[in-house]
C-alpha cells in the first residue's frame, strides 16, 4: 500500500475514524497500547474496582485490566445510563 493510498480519504462517513485510512492505521496501533494512555492511567486505576463490581469481574480481570478494557466498560455504562441502551 502506498502513502497516497493511506492518505486519500473515503468520506462515506466523515465522523468515523476509518474514513481516513492514515488515521485508521495509526489509531489501530495506539488503541490497544496502554503506553498511549500513560497520562490517563490514573483514571483506569481509580475506576477498575467499580468496573469489577458492575461487570462481575474476577480479581485477576480487575488487576490485569487494560486502559482499552476500562474504556469499553465506561462506554457500556454511559450507553446504559444516558442512551437508554440496556
């Protein structure tokens, strides 16, 4: 794939990160890498016990929670509370 292929956007949905192949490629690398969120890890650390209770996680799952997983748990809670998605 050439750089031109990476940069040329497909604007079917301009709010979706996948609309820009370059952004999508970079985001895929950073998304699951906890080092990308080093300045925000305190949030995961403060919330992981609450996520463990809410989602009935094992102590091992709570202790090994990644920032990405914490983000997904938070998203599920927001969806339930504010978007009415059960």
